[in-house]
C-alpha cells in the first residue's frame, strides 16, 4: 500500500486482532485428498478442539451433517475461526466431490487465500484441476500441502512435476520430506535449514527441531538453489543475490516468497501426513507467512446499481459498509442464516442496509460467529471478517449488502446449470405444502439446485449436478424437513441449438374493441460456438421501434428460448440481431412487443434446423491393470471416448481419462464395482455439450 492510502485506513477500537494478522483461507482439493482431516488437525493445534475428530469415524467437527458423517465426504462448506501465533484464521473447509462444486465456487469468491491439498500418491486429480481453475478465476493466491506422505507409493517430487505440467503453475518447495511411505519422519524447512521431526503416533503437538543430518545435506543444498532460481526469475532483488552466488537472509527470502505468492507467480509447497499428525504446525506458519491478509487484497471492485458506473471499496472499519452474501443455510434453531464477508465498514446488530438487487432495505438481527454448525453471538462484524447474520428475508447467494447512502454492487458469482433432473411428489396429500416449502428452502441454499413445475404433466421437477447431489437432497427432505416423497427415474438436462442462420418477420396485432395490441419485429439468428449462450443485439435505426420497446423484445426472445421448440429444452449458443420493425402510436405496448419477440424467435428457430445437445462428462477411472480391458470396453459401449491412459499412475494401477455422455452413466457405480470386483473407483465432472446422435435424438423427442 502507498503511504497516502495507509492514512485512509483505520481500525475500530473493538477489534481484537489487527487486520494485517487476519487470514481468510479455504481448504480445497479432489475428493479423499484429506481436506477435512487436515482441518481437524488445524482446529486441534489451534486450541479450538480438545480432541481430534476423524472422518472415517464420523466424528469430524467440520463434517457436521449426518449425511457427511455416514458417507465420509464433505457436502457443505463449513466455516470456523481459530488463532495461531497471534493471527486470526477464518477457515472454510470445502467439498471435493464435483456434485457440490457450487460450495467451492462461492467460498473462493470471498476468500483471500487457499490451501490446495494434493495426495502424494494420486497427485493432481481431475477435481484438483477444477478447484485450481476456480481459485485462478477469483485471483486467489494458493499454497500447496502434499498430504499422505506416509502412504505406499507417496512421491513428493512427482506431485511437484504434476503441478508444473497439469496446472501450468510454478511450484516452489519451501519444505522437503524426510523419508517417505512408512519411513516418513518429518520435513526440512529449506529457508531456516532446520529439520522438523514428528515422533511416533503421538498427536504431534510437540515437535523436535534439529540440525539437518549429513544424509540430507546435499538434498537441502539442491533445494535451496532451486528456491533461489525460482525467486530470481520473479524478483529483481533476489536476482542480484543469485548472480553473485549468495543466499539472502532468512527474512529477505520469506518476504520474497510472500511477494511472489501474492502476485500468483509462485505456489509455495509443503508436505506432511495429516492423518498421522505430521506437518500441520509448519503448514500453519506457511499460511500466516505467505497468504494475504485483507489489507493485501485492499480494493474490491463493483458498479453503481443504477448507472453501472465502476466503483471501488477498500478495506477499513470506517469506510462505507459493503458485504457480499455468499451462502444461505437453514438452521433448525435460529432459522435462515446468511453468511457474509464484510469488505468495508462494520456490521452491527440491528443496523439497516440496502440490497441493491431488490432495491429494499434489510435489517441485521443477530450476528453469529460460526464454528461448523455451532455458533457464538457477536455484537459487531469488522471489515475483513466472515460471519453469519440472522433476520435477512430477501437476500440470496451473490447479493451485495451495502450502506443505504453509498450504494455499490459487488461482482456476483456464476454457477453451472444443473445437468440431471428427477420428478418428485409427496407420498401423502398432507405433505404437498411441506414439500413445496422444503424444496424452496433448499433452492435458496444451493444455486445449482433448481425446482420447476412441468406445465404439461403438473409434476414437480428437481434438477442438480449429479446423482449424489439429488440423493442428498432427497435424504435432507426426509431428515431435516420430515417430508417423505416418491421420485421418478433421473433424466438428462439436454439443450437445443441451431445449425443454420435464419430470419423472421413477425407482426403481433390484436383488436378487441377499444385499445388494441400491436408489435412488429424483424430478427435474424446466427449459430455460435459451444458455451456462447444467448446474446441479443439491437440494430434498429431511425426509431422504427422505440427504445422503450427493445428490452421487452429481448425479454420475449430469452423467455421463449428457455423452453425451446424441438423437445422443450433450453436453446443455447446463438446470437440474435433485432433488425427492424414498426409500432403503432396508440396500440403498441411492452407486452405486445414481448409477445412479438417470443413469436419471432420461435419461427426463426424452426427455420434454422435445431438439434439436441447432451452433457458430456469428464470421467476418471482408477483400476487394477487386469481390469483395464473390461473397463475400456465398457466405456466404449457407453459411447465414450478414451482421452488418456496413464499406466504409471500407481504401482499395479492405471488411470483412464474419458469423455462419456451423462445419459450413459446412470448406475455406473454398480457397473464399475461389478467389472472390477469392487477394486476400481471413478469420479466425474461436467465437461461440455455435444450433438446427440440421430437415433438418440429421435428417442428423446418421442419421450418429450
């Protein structure tokens, strides 16, 4: 920060920890890399928990939901606060399963830094790549923990190579392991040149710090040289030392590592075995030394809700209030909880703020500091803090809450569309209203879960990111909301798109005595590349359609595109030009032009040759070598394409990467267990959409 900026920054007297010693971090990784196990150790060593909870025993503090404890996976991101060496660390433990990717997305949006956990055996796995891209999207600096160094097949240096090649990052080891697999004893801090040992199966709360043994002297020297080379490439001051073949002072090196980490030029890498309580305390030192405080983020961008003018807010307790609501949770004891990250100003109990999306005022009720699913009352939430608010009626995920006199809309979050849906109905008529309320509450919580009513059948359709996602929703309906329901077979969320350009000249005119309805538009549509979405451009000149009627035309186009014309699925990846039209000075209205736009797009779509698109999943299968032939044959039979086969993945195991249509993957968990006698595992995530083969398209259209 420049000196003149520092003068603007002041902290409120009630703040316990200065802002430069606050860290807002997330723990993220592929499923089963050890995120929650690491979180439990952090809470223990920071004095929050008196006993270490275990995921496999269902006693992990951060996995507080019954569904999480039963399955041994994280489903919802849990927030907590702990203290380490005079630093306050706000931690969010995020899910690793791709079905709950929204939890990672919204957590990273409000965090300043992240700890990426990689398995020393599995290395960089598909979901690791996904969360890494999410962190880059929000410019979140990362430190890496190579976990499970005690497992057979652990290879610290192979993970380093994987980070470099698969993630296109610059890994910077700040530790090297002492031993590996069953002989993993501790780590060597490259900067301080000290060996840190964790003895036996104790809790590891006490560590032995010793001089590095002669056996590791050469490895340490090579690691120090590599550290200096990496830093010299991104730091001119270190470059001078490198050219003179000198090593800077310890504090100078730490400052250089921190500076390069905040600029996302390097990724510091540590190692350990969280389950064996090895390497956790040094990791906490790395978090406090190298990840940013809210002061390092300093400025957050936004826009004025009315004018669209770019605005900024910067951190500080005496700045105009601005916060982002990033998560909604229904608590059985206190009702609707809204998790917020305060960027500027101070939130106080009872204060009134504005929600620019709705244009309405909201009043803060109770303020709560969350520790997983337990809570602690707070009078104030200061700038840079993460906490929960009770009493907000209309706030939803991604909403800005700000000072009523200093309006701003902060950048919201984007979430993928659901790819799978099922029909649900209550088991009894008495449960109908309860089911409706419960689904509404769950949709408020989860932006990747949607509820709609099928106009033709009257059925309630719920949609989500995968079979597990919808399974958890059904489980929660029974346990939390006490609603029993019947469900139909899962269905794929197809899309429609066009192959050709087409035009439409549509006039909507109605006369029924008195004032009529008149709207006339001429449009042309163009096919676009996958992922383009729907765009509309106004090219009307000379006032042929008044400006106030252009937006209704666009709304009519977009609404009609949501239901499609081929099989009722949303139409995507096309562009519309509104070229011309006409209006009537008396009979024209917004509604008339909206209807004209809707009719015009439907006519144009019919003329543009529509096809169906289906979601394609990126599937990673890990299996013993002897099962590879059967599994590859099964993937091919499911219309899948093999992208990569990695036979060096683990000893006696091979990894297959494939693209497979989602419609062919229902019940795949049972099939893969059968083909491999339970030894193979798989994970999948949405990849892209592709045209459906003609025979499949005909079947889908028959069903619809």
